[in-house]
């Protein structure tokens, strides 16, 4: 699997490098160097990353903000066919703004 394919799977899951590092146990800097072409990963580490990225935990629904034209938006989840789907029981969304500020949002019940 290539760095581009790993990046595509990671972004499909809406995961940052830190998210992938947390889930896979592979160092974030190591992942960054791999995705940027500065480092190669052993086959066993690549297999580990693919397993994590394609696991059911990753889910198939992707979050999306839908704007209504009046300045308001709502959070929806889009399935692999591009159709709006039910909100998952729990979701953890992170994103980074252009200015570098990071945000985290939880949907559903936390803990327990």
C-alpha cells in the first residue's frame, strides 16, 4: 500500500494523523514522514495501518455540514453511497481551521 492510499483511507475516515497514531499505535511523526515520502514503512506496519483504517470502528458514515442559505448549518452523516444517513450513536469529530486552531466535537453519549 502506498503513502497516497494510506492518506486517502485516513481522510476518508476524516482522521488526522494524530487520530491514526492514536488508533494504530504508530508514532505521528513516523506517519507524517511516510505520507510525505520521507520514510518507508515495513510491511507489517502497513498491514496494521490498513487493518485499523478499514475496521468497522472507522465506520462508513462521514460527517458533513449542510448550509441552509441563511447562515445556519446542520451536521449530517453521509454514507458510502453519498446519501444522508442516521446520526451514529456516538461520533468524535476533529478539524483544524486555516489559522491552525483545532476543534473537537462529540455527538451522542460520551463515556460508559
